[in-house]
């Protein structure tokens, strides 16, 4: 079969929020960039996130201002500008579930919370909520802990994915790795070859496929950078309880004891999506045991809440895909680096949803340092033989079928 060659400045592999945000930034800077997704936009990690765009307060629970906290302190304001249509990416069509979220403690952890929130690390970023201003969930005499409001936000993640995709129509393509492949050429560069013989040559190929980066790196026989997985087993409960809530419960650990986010369903009910230490300690356990643990946690922390006998429960196993760290620690920052042995390949992980804008900025800086500049007046490569990937549904859309 004759091979037709087409060209672009940048090809991004992976259509989660990180890849889509990067595509938006590249196009805005004048690069002729395209993105390839195997399944649906936002699959796996992106739509499994709780949508919390935070400034790192939860990373200071150990008492010190950590590298993770410093790296993301300005992220909520960055996202807020984008949501208003005034930032480096236009997210004005995306939906915000809540303009802030909360941190609360049980009575037994109140002293720790008071000490933590009096520290310099939290100044100007957290405020105590008076009893009369508490959200509906905490308008109950049985709550005798402390409640604080954080200047962070919660987004409807599929709507963010859709907004990013809408900004780049004509540049999003679905690949099928059973017929399409990455070619490592004799000159050390990598190109994409499709099932019909068409070959795409790029100045840079950027792997931004989350956990999918691992298989892509293996295909290219790249051993650096390497990936780590930090697994979670999140809990979902679908119910008709009237109150939504977005927040962390502070316990004895350095991470939140429990994180709750609320997500509307098409049938008018809602899902409470439960994470935090609950999800971390549930890895590898049977779902029914994890659900029992979640019920005990809710009964202990929110004893006045009755989700009803018809509440339906499910769990979700999800891996946090990240660059390998010593002792499998949590990375502090977004990550992008050259793939060893491939002259035109970069490998990227945002490490957390909040840092997707930071990852794009770091990547653009790396391209500039490498002398990779936009091709003036270049047309989108002729790849219309490939389908357009849909936006992924959330895990709870079918978890209760």
C-alpha cells in the first residue's frame, strides 16, 4: 500500500483534560496540533475525579507548607479566569457545581483543625463558617465539630471536557491501536501510521494518556521516564437525600479522612462520590466490605444523615497514573520530560486534575527551549478518515444498572 505522508507540528496522544488543555494552549499559540484518543475523551482518570480544583490546603494537613501546596496555590484563580472566559483557555461553557468547598472535623479532631487553620499556610484561603451560614447538610444540632469554607471550587468534569473539545473541533481523532501504531523511525523520531497507510510526521509527539502512557512507552521500548500507579477504590452512593455537599473531613491522618462530592444524575437523583483515606485504605478489598466501611464512616461523621433504604451503593477502582517517584510517593508537581531514545517524543502527566494548566505551561516552555516553533499558515492534516471520539460518561452513569 502506498504511504501518504501528512504533517503537523504536534501530535498529542491521550484525550483527558491534560491533553485537551495542552491542545487548546498549543493552538492558541499558533501550533498546528492534533490530538488522538483511543476510547472517549476524559476516559478513566479524568471523569473519575471529584472535580475539585483546589489550592493545596489539604496537602498542608501535616502542618507544613509542602511542595505540592506551593505548586498549586494559584490554580483556583487560574481556573476561575478560564471559567469566566478571560484565561489562557476558554472554559466559559463549562459548568461549576460549587464555587467553594468545605473542610469539617468531628468534635474529637477540632483542636487539630483549629491549630492547622491558624497557621500561615492557610491565611487568606480559609474562613470559619458561622452556624447560621452553614450549608443544609450541617443545619443540624447534632453537628458539634468545626466547619470551614475554602476558596476553591468544584467543576462538572464532563462539561469541562466538552468545552475543551469544542474549542478544537476538527483536531480530535479516534485511534485504534489494533490497526494504527507508533513507528520508531531509523532517524530516532517517532511517527504515527494509520491502518490505511497514511503516515503522520510531527515535530513533537506528546504522550499524555495517563495510565495509557505505560503501554505506549513499552511499544517504543522507552525505559525512561517510568510510570507509577497509586490505586484507589472510591465509593458511589445514589440517593434522593436533598442536600448536596462538597468537602473534606479532617481526621487524624495527613490526608482527609473522607472526601465527599455530589453529582446530579439524569433521573433527578444524585450521587455522593466518596474518597479520601477511605479510598486509599480500600484498595484490594471486596466491594461489599468497602461499602460497609463507607456506611460506618458516614454514620460516625454525619449520624443525622439518612440516605434512605433505597440508596444504591457501588465502588470504583481507579489508578492515579504518575511519573515514578521514590517510595511511590505522591508527586508534587506536573511532569513533562523527553522520552529517552526518541528524539521527538515528550511524556507528560499532570499528576492531578488541578495542575493541567501548569502542565501545558511547562510543556510550552520545553518546546520553546528546544526550538520547536509553530509552522505559519499550516493546515490541519487530512485525517478525516478517522472518527471523532465522544466525551466519556461518568462512572456513576452505569454503575447502578
